[in-house]
């Protein structure tokens, strides 16, 4: 079986590829700089509790790297659909927080805009809106 890196050819593939690449970037930050990633999320690990950093590396870093790398390496519309739906549900969680947790802040609106953009790019390609 020959393995070749599937390079994007159409504009829609480039949009989806860009969202996957940015997802990998976020995962790499969480994997190799977990304190920075937690600080960006306004969270902090307790002193003397290294398991909090391990959870950040695994659940944020590993998961984001895995989903983004799968989308790039397999370059299939259904994988891009998975990536887009994942970001869309993350955006939905942000909306729920804004409505029920008094999280209606400028920072949350910025995060919501980023999540919606990261959802829209692969979904536009996977659903055929951008060829």
C-alpha cells in the first residue's frame, strides 16, 4: 500500500485543511505548553498536582492533534465533517455557557467567533458549499 500525502487542490479543501492545521496548532500548544494553554482558557493547575497538566496534554493536546492530523492525512469529506461538527458543538457549549453561566463576556464572544469559523471552514467543504 502506497501512502502519499494528500495535498489540497480545491479552495474548499484548502479551507478545511486550514481549519485542521489550526486545530493541530492548538493541540501542539496544549501538548507542549500546557500552562500557557490553561492560562489562555483562564484555568490553572494546582501546585503539587501534575495530573492536571497531564490531563491538559492528553485531553486538549492529544485529542486536537489526533483529530486535526486525521483530517489532513485522510483528506476525506466525512473526516472534515467530523472536524466541523466537533467545532460546532464546542461553539454550542460556549453559547450554553453564555446563557446559563453568566458568561456573556467579550472574551467568550471572541472564542465563539473562532469556534464558529473553525466549524464553518470544514463544514463548507464537506457539505459541498465550497467546491
